C-alpha cells in the first residue's frame, strides 16, 4: 500500500470515529444530559466494594439401592461431603484509567481465582463492585436518560440500580444478562468491543413503581420527577472461578446522566434563534434552543417593533401560519425573536 493511500485510509478512519463520537454526544446533549469527567475526580461518583464469604468443597453423589417396594427396591441418590472450605473475598474497586483508544474511563479487574480444581461445588458466586452517582435531579426534564458504554468479559455481569440511598430498597432497571427483556433500554454495538446502553429513566421509574406497589413496597416508590435519586452501576464478579483461570476486566466510558442536585441548568448547546419566512405558503418557521422561551416581535419598517406572541420551543423548530401573528397582511412585515430570560 502506498504512503498516500495509507494516509487517506487513516484520515477516513479518524473521520469515521469523529462522526460517531459527535453523533453519540449530540444525542446526549440534546437530551440535556451531562458527561462524567473521568479525567479528574469523576464529578463526585464514588466506588464501593463488597465482601463475601464463599464456601466451596467436594461433594460426591452416588446411587444406592434400597430394598422393599413393589418392584423389589428403590434407587436413592446419596450425596456425601468429602471436604469443604471457605474464603472471605473482597471485590475490587473501579479505577480511573486511559482505555485502549486513549479515552478516559474506569476499569475493574476480577478478584484473583482461589477455588481449587478438585472442588465440585460452591455456595456463592457473585461479589459486587459499585459505581455510585451523586444525587441526581430528575425534576427538570421529561427526557431523563442515562447513557454509557461498556466492554466486559464473561466473568462479569453488569447492572444499573436506582434508589433513594436512605435505607430503602435499591431496584434494578437494567441488567446485561437480561438486556433483551428491557423495555426501557436500547443497546447497540459501537465498535472496539464496546456496547452503548441508553436507559429511559422516567419510564423505568414508572415501571419500577408499578412493580413496587404490586408487591407491597409502596414506601420505596420514587417520583419520576424527584430530585433525590441515586444511580448505581453494578459490576457482578463471578468470584468462584477456579485456580489457573486468568483475571478478567470490565471497562466503562462515556457516562451521561441528568444534572446533579444543586447544579445549574442542564448542559445544552446554545442555538442561535432563526426565522424563515415562506411567503408562498404564508408560513413562518422559528428555530432555537429546545426549552427556551422566545418572544416574537413584528415591524413594518425595521424601526418600530411590537411584541406579538411568546412561546417555548418543544422541538428544534416550529412552523406557524403568518396570519397567527398578523391580523391583516401588510405590504411587508419583518419578524425577529427575542429570547426571554
């Protein structure tokens, strides 16, 4: 391959990556989400480990003939304990790191294998590690989501829990092993082994509340517009892997969440207001920032302006008939938008 062709290929790959990252970020920004900054202190996200005692040993099962019965005997199954042991293990914590593509993220490694190969049974196989958010504010938008990207090995099962963090129940709203059954999450492959998950928090909370009420946990119901929810990303380590197996890892990057409690308004890209008049169709189209309120001002001479209407954009652009703003059609008219504080 010539040097020029190689450079062109590299440029094309860089352009593809930039276009994808832009698309992913645009979706999150348009939803009013904020990105966790893994380059410093993770914006107040904390890591928590868990300790569990895991029993393991060797159990032998044999078939024994017992006399009696209409057919001359009954075959029983007998299980005999040969030996047993236990070990108290603690899960590892998430660590900030530079991932393979030089993006900031977090990684966790599985605990060291400890179950000997001659063990046939164990009593516990999951030890959790938690990545816990600061207090999240869901009261500002009906489009609240959490979006993140992950890459994991089979030894981990990833889940997302939500709760009040006041002693009430934590409830799962998404799990990697059951992702196909999630009504409120969309997963897609984003390349380099990573999967992106986007979870609709409002609908997830509503569905969760239905289950809580139906099962007698009404005290744990969470308002979809609460300002005191906490999100926990849970890495479930299969801690009973046998000695000699290799350590596994889980990587997470690009976490986008609603604003934290006490923060300013959600991060949104400012869009310069714009007006497009279509005299053929007698329509006027206004564009601007979603959620912002604008006042329409009209003039016949570009000197004297009068306020006509005000409205809040619920989409990127909205189209109205010109007659909505003018009682009579003058020889000429000019429109402008004034953003209200």
